[in-house]
């Protein structure tokens, strides 16, 4: 449900008139890719999508899951899964993409990686092309959101090098984008409306996110009392 709404949010805030090649950076198993592409199909008849992911560490095998889903959903002709690193996308030619989309991918990179990725995005995007990056914000509105942010900081996932943030702040990303040459920067906020109030579901999520059992033990009472809730997302839109 959240990805359906996020896909709609993207469609409402992007201009598809001159878009024929879309790159999704860090597509994972296609959680956003598939609802997004289905919605683009309603407004455009000819376009193609490169679904790029490193598919390693905690995300090993995710691109294979995507491939299976694409076969099942008959989207193989439209979406091409590519196993590559956003910090070095040599498989993608200069100025070959009209739109770059990513969701919760920049948070996987450290500062150096983020700079490299932004330079790569600039290289592959056509002049006048659009780009949008979505990330969970690090500010919390209540205790359930505070728990999600803190749990994230105590994740034992083996994404290396480990970034110093849960998500990079939108101001930091905006400054880097601007320095690289992107223009028309706008930040919008998306209400994720995703919460896990039931204790057992919250515990299952913390396990899935590989949160340090020590953190979970120390916060058991709060998890029982508040559950977990995603904070809002910021989406940074810009053009080359
Ligand atoms: C938190 S998941 C988000 C997945 C999906 N975009 C979503 O919104 O649910 C982060 C994704 O970024 C991918 N990723 C992490 N580092 C990457 C890198 N350097 N290059 C390409 N993909 C990367 C991971 O494999 C994973 O699929």
C-alpha cells in the first residue's frame, strides 16, 4: 500500500512528456519499481526501465526475486534488471537516461559513496533530465518513530562501508547535488503512514531488519507500549 501511494506521489510530481528511459537506482525486489511502472504505463506507451541494484550483503538475491516477479507480471520486455553499483555505473552510457528514481538507496552509502553516486547520476542523465531520491527523515514525531530511527542505528546488517547516518539529511544531499551541477532542487514530504502496533509484528520487523538483540532487549517495554512507526520521507527532486 505504501509503495502504491509512493508511486502515485512520484507520478504526480514528475513530468513524463520527454521521458523514454528511466533508471531506478537500488530497485531491490521491485517493491517500488512494479507499482511505479504500472502507473507510468497508464500515461505513456513507449518507455523502458533499467532496474539497477548491487544485490549484495543483506540484499543478496534481491535482483533474482525481481527477475521472477517480472516474468510473473509480464514486465520483462519493459524492465531490464542490471546488477551494478550506483557508485560506478559503467554499464550505463553518458547522457542516456531521462529520469532517475531512487528510494531508500542513498542511505546505504557513506559520504564518499554518496558523492561518487551523485557524480555518476550526473554523468548518465541527459541534459534537462529529471531525478528524484526518497529517504526516510531522521526527525521523529512520536516514540514509535523514535524507536524505528534508533533501531536502524543498531542494525547489524553488513552493508559496508557502514554509513554514519540512518539517512543522509536532505540539506546535505541538496548541497552535494547543487555542487555537482543539478538545478531546480525541491524537497517534498511523503507521509509513509506505516506502523506496526502489534508487539509480535514489531518484533518480527526488528528481526527482519537485523537489529542488535541487545537493543531490542533494552527497549522491550517501549516496543510493547508504542510499537513501531515509519517517519515521513523526504523526496528531493531536481534537474540536470
Ligand atoms: C533499503 S533497500 C530499498 C529498496 C527499494 N528501493 C525500496 O524502496 O524498497 C536498498 C537497496 O539499495 C541497494 N543498494 C545498496 N547499495 C547499493 C549500491 N552501491 N549500488 C546499487 N544498489 C545498492 C540494495 O541492494 C537494496 O536493494
